[in-house]
C-alpha cells in the first residue's frame, strides 16, 4: 500500500488553527481589533479535520467499489476507530474532570461524556471537554460510513468504472445538498446564523455532513485517478497549483468570517459562511489528494517535513488538551486582553499543547494501538488495512 503523503502535516495545521483561535478568543483578538476577522476564521480548522476524515476513511471503500472487491469489514473498521479515538479521550476527560477542568462530567450525565453523546442534549453540549463536540460528530460519521458505503456499492454494482464513479458522486452530492438545505431551513436565510433552538441539530452529522462529503468526493476522484481515469480539467489545474489553492482557501475563510459578522459557535454559522468554510477546507486538502503535483511542489516539502509530520502524529492529544491548558494559564498568570497579548499567549499554548499531545501519544494512544495490533492475529481480504486508518494508503 502506498503512503498518502501530506495528511499528517494537514492534521497538524488544522490543530494549530484551532489552538490559535482559542488563544485569540481568550485574548479578545477574535472579536475586536484589526485582526479580529482573521482570528475568528481560525476556528474553521475543524472543517479541515472533517474533510480529511471523509477522504481517508472512505478511500478503502472507494477502492473496493472500483475494483469490484468485497467492502472492508465493518467490525475491523469499528475496532480501529474506537482504539484510535477513545483511550486518549477517556484519559483526558477523566483527568480533567478529576481536577475540576471538565465541567458536568462527575454527574448522572457522565455516560453522555464518556459515550461522546453530549452534543445531543443542549444542557450538556458545551460541558465536559468543549472541543469534543467535533469528536461526537466524527463518531456519528464513523457509525454511518459502513452503511453508506454498502448503499453506494449496491448502486455501483454491475456498472462500468466511470458510471460507478458518477453514481457515488451523485449520491454524496445529493446528501450534501440535503445537509445545506437543512441549514438553510434552520436559519431561515442564507446569511443568518442558526438559532440556539436548533444548535443540537446544527452540531450533529445532518447539519455538518457536507464537509465530510467533500472528503468522500475526493476519495472517489482519487480512486478514479489511480486507475487511469481523466479527472476534470479544472480540478487538475487547481491541484497543480497548491499555492493558489491555499490562497483561495484563505480568502474564503475571511469571507466566511465577514459574512457571519461576529463571533459564533462554528456549527451555528449561517449557510453562506458554512458553505465557504467547506470550500476552503477542500482547497486546503486538495493538493494532498492528487499526489503527482504535490510531489513536485514546495508544498509537499512543507507538509511532509519531519517536524510537521510529528506534530500531525500527536495532533489529537494537542486538540484534546489545549483548551484546559489555556485556561490554566489564565488562572495562574492572568492573560492581558488585546491583539498584542495574542502572540505570547499563542506561543505558550502551543508549547503546552505539544508537550501534552506528545504525552498523550506516547503514553496512551500509541500503546493502545499496539495492543490492538497484538490482538489482531488474522487479516483477510475483507478487513480494512491498518495503514488506511492511520493516514496511509
């Protein structure tokens, strides 16, 4: 299996965008000052995670459908997803709850937090580990992906390779449009944010599926490219120019922040801003989807550098631990408010997040994955390759 270069680096960038946003938010730089629009846009790094998940996790299914092979085994998929997500999250949640930095966990609702179901109740949505709302949405995506893949495989059965590609893209596009239509219905207009009354639905998979759909579509197109099919000329032209992709993504992020006109919870963004964020995330990820242009670019050297690859490896722990660490800094030292304080706070938060992320990876996440490998003694053709679930293919 070939390694998919660049995705560890993309994960690192997405994590650092979110960390920078939270540092800027605490310093007040995301709501006031000359950089507010740029800082407010950083929270959309979460969309990059969703696009990456859609691509990497659907890619083995897309390859199986293209080749007419049996789909990867859903039980192996579930085991690998559970061992990748839950140990690190459970340890972080338990430790932070014990020291009073995860509100609401040590209550009768504890099962919601440990079961990643807190987003389905407004009273628990913002408690526990605040950043874990995205993990709840990811978990729902994991649960539905084998069923969606089965449906796509059924529709593609007996068709030519080109027709199978179109069928997959058409159905995924229809589901994405349904997600966007739902957001429009909840907000009542293309610009208004989603009201608090609908925040649970906006935060769950139906309200955010279109971001995953971008990654799924990329997986289908990547599979077509691997088997010699010609991709749309516009897509290939974009992929050959990573710098333009990232410039376009930056412009779209800023337009989304301007369209939203203020600080809002990311899933509450209105349709126009939400759509722009999805396009921006797709543009950020696109250069890594088609590897030939990436291999000839400086972008590849940057994304595949040892430092960024390592940061991508520990990025899950960085994501889990950075907000509590940020609040500890505020409690211990006090954080000056304003743009000048943003840089210092960001540097301190990144340093702490990297240390805690490394500890999570080396002490919890990697040992858990090694344990699973030691338990996996039989690998047959129906099981999902280890590499595909860890950012490789």
